[in-house]
């Protein structure tokens, strides 16, 4: 049976169909109907029908609440509080599995990407928002609150003068990692073409990932999202994070994704593995 994956992003919705060996049989992306929940449901349903028969897994920029079954913690705020799983199953007439998009990304890279063969993989999304996912021995770690890996809504460690005043986040908190490391934040400071902006970005990313290493000690950290295409991150950030990691050496590898921007949607398909 084929596996269909959907990656519901803030700016685009992507679909893929994988055969039982993981070979891509269909792939298509469309713009996300931002702010319109009903149109989002209709767009996903149309993509799934176009992809054909198969199981359906969906990665979303948030999570399903264990208390209500509805979407929480989504930076695509029009999804918050909605019964997304039930509404999609009604529209499609079949069961769907839903997971956080960073979890899907991490799963894809752990199965057959940069984290293949590693025991612990931390997958990072650096895009419109900032998220993270944890895979241990090939299985996604979600936790009792469905927030495992949500490093983007922890405070940026060790704020420096350039980080102040602490930035406001859509979640209602101040100083979240996401407000410093998301794509719009880098663009506002001058973008990847600005050396001062990139130096600040790399130092902030090193501090933030050092906190992950101190807690999780992963074998591999894989970057995803649009900012993962900035090649200099893979050399400069590991050179910086050593001063913040509680160890005499750091063997954690920082890697780009093997599957590029297809990792999230492939991981959604793998939710049925």
C-alpha cells in the first residue's frame, strides 16, 4: 500500500505519495490558504484525492491536545482550537494520522536521511517558525503533553545585549527562541547576505542548540526549513557551541537534510510505518 504524506506549512501545503519501498510516486505543492480554516481543509482533501489511494499522514505546525484532541501550539494560528483530525477524516472518508511537522521531519531523516543508523536524532525546523522533533531508535518521542522537542518556545539561553529587550512571541511569552531564529527574524535584521546579522544568528543558534545537547545529548542534529540551506551554519555553529556545552568535547554532528525540503512531507507519510 502506498503512503501519502501531507506537510501543512504556513506558506505552502505539500503532498507526496511513497510506494512500500519509499520511492516517490507523486509530489505536489500549493499555497496555503492562510487564515481560512475551511479552505485549508478543502485544499488538503483535494491534494489527497489527487495523490490517490493509500494511508494518510499529516504534519502540522503544532500538535493535537491530549485533553481535547484539537490543535494547539500552532504558529498557523487559524488552526488553533480546531478539530482538524475529525474534520479531515470527514472530508476524506478515511483515517488520518497527524503529528507535529518537526517530528515528521526528524522521523524522515532518522529513517533514511542524515540520521540513518543513529540512536538519537534531533530534527530542527528553521523556517517561518522554529520547531524540533526527537526520534529515539527509529520512533518519534512525543511525551505525555505532546510537546517533546518544542525547543522553539523555550527562552533563548544567556541573552546578550544585542538580544535585549526580549522579543514578544505570538504564544504570549517573551524571549522565545523562535523570535530570534525564525526566517522573518533573520530577514528583519538584514538577512543571510548581512555578515553582522549572520554572526548574531549563528551565535544565537549555537547557544540554543547547546541547551538541547546538554539535555538530550543527541548523536545527530539535522537542520530543516528554509534556513537549513545556509551552508555556513554547519561549520560555524559547531565551532561556537562548545563554549556552552557541558563537556570537554562535543561529538554531536550538525547536518543538512538528505531529503531537503521534502523531509517533512516524507516523514508524514512514514507515520504509518
